[in-house]
C-alpha cells in the first residue's frame, strides 16, 4: 500500500503532494513499481497535527480520488479518513477502501456508514486524537489491550453486517517506540482473529529514533522492519517507498519465509 499525502504537514515531507498533476505522477510511479493499493490522505495524523474541517479535507481529497479513478482506472484506491461523510463521498468519487485511524472512535456514524457502503474497512487502533495521542500511550499490556480492542470492534462491525475488515495495530499512534516493538514481537498472535493485518511502520519515529537518524534517513531501517513484519504475519505493508517494499516481499517470498 503506497502512501500519497495531499497535505502540507505530513511528517515525511517527500510523501506530500499539493496538486492533481503531482498526485497522478506519484500514483503512476507507484503503480509502475508494483503497488497493490494507493492510500490517499488529506488530513495529517502525525502527533500534534493541525485539525482541519470536513470541507477542507474533502476539497483536498475528492479531486485526487476522481483524477486517479479517471486517469488510472486500474488503481485500487484507499482513503485515509476517520470521518464517515468524507469516507462516503470518497467512495462515491471512485475509491474502494476506507482506512480509519480511529477505528470508528472519532465518528459515531462510521461503522453504520461502512456497513451500508459494504467496502473493505481498515480498522486501526488508536487512543485519543492525533492532537493528544502522545499523552495516551499508557498500557498495562499493550498487546492485550490492542487485541481486546480488535475483538470488540470486529464484533460490532460484524453485527452490522460488515465482514471485509483489515486490522492495523496502529504503530506510532498512542504508542511509544518500546510499545511498538512489543506489539511487533507478538503481531503473529493477531492471526487468531482470522483477518488480514496491515503494518504501517514506514519511516516512523520507532525506527529513526532508535537509530538516531531522521525520517528522511529511515528507509533502510524501514525495509528491515518491513521484512520482520512479514515474518510476523503482516499481509499488507503501508509504505512511502514502494519499490523497496516490493523488493523485500519478493525476497521474503523466494525464501518461503511464510
């Protein structure tokens, strides 16, 4: 899953695009490099990010979805939003998947909207909001809490009739680096839920903070951790750098590491 941020403030500057021509150029590059999904976001969810209105999010996101759907019809488009109205508008504009960082916690209408739309839903774990989640990184047992969260949320979605669900443990969202690595070490245990698992670790602080570098310098660490995520049961890698992730998957598959 390739990340395209239609934002001025996402944490990795090289992932940002500001106009439709740049969106299409980035999308086509990722498709040529072997991406399976494109994940378009118009609301920065980095820690402490500025909150924006629904209207502003739609004005950034919908033209990009429409352009990709028209010019690159082979693309599978995911939209990164926690707002039900934005999700519905994006699906109507040509998107196929909704990626919700809040797992329905920030919009009470999201689960019912997803059940009505019947499109795949990425259910992520987060506590709080992007503006205050750093202060929420407190757990007795981070894996147990995330697992219990998934059990309850998946049950609620299935009760509404939605079964096409992808789990995202939410690395870096209300979690310290140490908690992130603890989650990674036990990620294979999510297989008991019998749903696909997405790992979104690309260029995050848990990597570059450990290595004493920056997000810009974190590609090598990202590739290493992506390979580990695959061995731990990840079915989807959400990345800024598609070619490198595809290379890692090919090598992992060649050695029958799964």
